[in-house]
């Protein structure tokens, strides 16, 4: 078995391995989606390794680039996302071999850490390879009676009233405000927001902008319960006050039928129950000082939006 870095010429074969592993009915598995996540990402191209046998790709591992900041320090990070082993080659330890080699490449690159929110089944494997549990992601939940209203099937729209420069200016103020605090946050820009929420082929969002705010939200179906998730809410508190922002959010939500609203309590002050209701965040420290690693292993130090950590 040979392990090497993938090239863009490998994308069609990579997609076929993903489909063979996860199922042909997974319509979101396409070359377009792969390029969106691993080539067109404004944070940079992903680290992608493939395993070959007899010149055939039998496994793939991708670490998607991300960027966090705390104070004046920027951290080059990677998110452990897509991975698959062809069904005919399972049991050979391909996932572990690819992941460990990807970790070494990231270390040599000078990347600071890898993060993800693995499920119950895959988390033990990550912990054995050097990951540590940070804790459950903090989420705010607010019950709603919107489900009593009859609504047509959800159709999301991008309603932007602001120019790229205005959104960049808003993001600049937002980043500056978070930089003054002690938490770890994701750096935002008009380019990043467009990639993440407006052009996302995996999940459509209701995107609304106005004077002093940028909001991206969608309906997440949880069985019989519909969740109105505010994935991103960037605002300038000097331009739009708390009550005005709440009115904007309420107006956006009025177009949908849902049982609960969810939001990031660290970044958005809304009424509701707040707690560790989210998935377990894990981290693999690559090039961090001991004090940094200790801080990042405390979930209270993560000032993330829900969109920063949700799967897509």
C-alpha cells in the first residue's frame, strides 16, 4: 500500500471511494462539493492524503483548513473532516495510517492544532491517536410557538442589502471586538461568509444583512422537532441595539415553522436556556505552547458561532 498527497486530478476517484464507503445515494458526494470544501476554501487548500493499492485509490483522509484567533495571536488550524476506506479494503488500518501521516505533515507545516466533533463511534479512535476532549459545545435554546403556524416548505434566500466593503467593515469591527476578549474565535470576512453560507452546496442558509448586522440561519430537522439554528450572527452593537437585533431575528424566524431556536450564547445575548447541549469538541495540539494547550482544552475559552463547529 502506498500513501501520498492527493492532487486535483485524483478528485473523481476520491469521490468514488467516498460513495463506495458511504453509499451511492449520498447526492452531496460530488466533485463540486469536494472542490468547495477542500480547494476553494478561503482559509486555504486542505491536507488530503490517499492510500493506493495496484494504482487504485482505496482510502482518503482530508483535513480542512481553518483559522482561529485569540487576542493578537492567529492560529492556523485544521478540521478533521472527510475520511473513507473502500469497503473491500477495510480492516487494514488505512484510516489510522492516513490520519497519523496527515498529522505529521501538519506538524511540519507549522499548523497549530486540529479540531473536530467526532461522533460516539469514531471518538475513541481519535483519542487513541492523540486527540483530547475539550468538552460539549455551549448552545442557547429558546422554545418557540412558530410550529403552530402553517408554513410552506422551507425555501432559503440570500437577502443582502450591504456591499462587500460594508460587510468587510462589519467583520473588521466584529473581529476587533472579539480580539479584546480572552476567547478563541474564528476570523470573519465578506469572502469567508460568502463561501461558508452563501455558496455552500451542502446546506442552504437564509442569509439576511442590514445596517450593522449579518445573519445566517436554517431549519435543522431533529426527528419530529424542527430547530431554527442561528449559525452566524455578526453585528455592530454601536449601530444596532439588542432589542433591535432581537426584532430582526424574530422577523427572519417568522418565515419558518419550528419548535426551538438555537444560538451561540457566547456571541449572542438572547433569552433562553444555555448549557452544554452540543456535540463533544476534541483537539489535537500540534505546535502549541503548554499554556495555550491548557487554555484551548477548556470549552469556556471557545467563543465560536454554531456555524464554526457544525458539520458541513
